[in-house]
C-alpha cells in the first residue's frame, strides 16, 4: 500500500501536503480501501473555517458513511469540486486528483502533532 513519505498524516487517515502557507488534504489509500467504492463526497465551501480535529465533510461509500477530519486549523482556500461529479477519483487517485480541500494554514507549529509516513505506516500495520 502506498504511503508517500512527503506527506503528514492523521490517526483518522487523512493526509496533508504542505506547500508554503497552505496544505492540501485528502484521505489515505488505506482509508479508501477500507471504505470501498466512494459514491459521494460532501465538502465545505471555500472560505469556511476549520479547526484541528473538527469535521469538515463526509465521504460516502457503498459500505458506509465517514466523517472527514481537519488535520490543521485555518480557512478553506480551495475545494475539489471535481469530486461532486466524479467521487470515484478518491479511490483511483487518493494522493492525486482525489484531494478534497486546500487549507490556508493558521499555525504551522501545530503540524508537529501529525504523523510522519513511518509513524502512519506503523499505525496501519497495527490496524490491519
């Protein structure tokens, strides 16, 4: 299973790709495999505030519905509206076109609380 080393991770299976003062958020390959075929993604509007650990959306699959949790605080700067018409992108490219939101980060210091790829891999191993 793919766990890119350039990303940060949450215990709830979201990833964060930091680029300057912004971070792109999605769910991990492990999460989308557990969910099964994604059929619907509900995301917030651009400009919405998010706080660490708060829900920012919902992903629905043929098996279940799961909340999405913000890995960092800030303001939603962009939303992947492509997922409205093509939610299966989450399954096809969880680290690419399946991204969900981009956050203008409020405090880069809080990123130290996220998991490294190695720490996340260990968590996945324990959960499998």
